[in-house]
């Protein structure tokens, strides 16, 4: 499951369909670009609460990547981050499906 999720994130990054980090993810959520917010299990509780708040407020699904660390996500994306916004419906749907099938929710 983890490899498929990371591969999908890599494809989305190459297609320029992601926003990276807390500030860019919150901006994408507020501007209604974000279809899905993802975060590593390694982010701080404060960051997790903040991304949950904005996701709930603007109706964007937020999923934790419980078995993906920041280093793994960063390697897949080519950019260091632990919080990512998926700004494409097809990538978001594929990621939600893959995470659900992997039992990661």
C-alpha cells in the first residue's frame, strides 16, 4: 500500500497537482483548489490540529499517512514536506481508494 501511495504522490508532483507544506496547503484549502489533504504521522500535534481545523472548516477531506514518514514522502515528491494538498480530483480519488484498501484510515 505504502509504495502505491508514494508512487501516486510522485505522479501528482510531476503533474504539478500538489501544494507542499502547511502554508501552501492551507492556501489551497481556502481557495477551494484542494481536493484532499495528507499529512505524515511525524508532523507536530499543533500542525495536525491546524490542518484538521482548516480541512473541516472548508470541507476538504484530511487523511493521515500513518505508515509514511516525512523522509519517505519527501523522497517521493522530491521536496521536503510532511503536509501535502492534492489539487486534482482523479489523484485525490485514487489516493483515498489506495489508503482505504491498505487499511490506513
